[in-house]
C-alpha cells in the first residue's frame, strides 16, 4: 500500500514552536539569528518545501526583546503556497508569519485553512 504524498496541496496550519528548547546553550549574541534559522528549519521540515519565506512581523516578534532575550515560545502560522514564478526550482513555497493570538494555553497544531 503506497502512502499518498500531500505535499502538493495548498494548506495553512498554526503551530507553537518552543524556541527555548532549540536555543539552549547558544551564546547570547547569536540567539535571535539562530531562532530565525530554527523557525526556517522547522517550517521546511513540517511543510516539506525547501523555499521558506519569513514575514516581517515574525522577524519583529523574534527580535522584540533584543538579540539575547528571545521569547520562549512563539505561535506561528505556516502557509504552503503555489509558486507563481515560471523559472522557480520548486512549485510550492512556505510562508511563515506570527499568529495574531500569542496565547499558548490549550492550543496545539490546528489547520487554519485547507483547500
């Protein structure tokens, strides 16, 4: 029985990412840049696309408390979208932004929009 790949579908999901766990034992001056790299790697893993684009609002949320005091957890929204560029290497890309509601209690991974 062959498992059907769903990586070609357009979908939007909301995740909570624990940056505290991913930035443990990272020196202060590279915490915020590493957090951005970890978010990019997380989106690449869960959406299955190599092309990951980050929103300006997400970058501001990561850097909101400075370079060394990154928020412990962030609520993010990842959208897998079709690439309109004709000479693109991949047909899909992931767009990551910060969620409007940053409260974390009782929220897991939710599908925001599925087509």
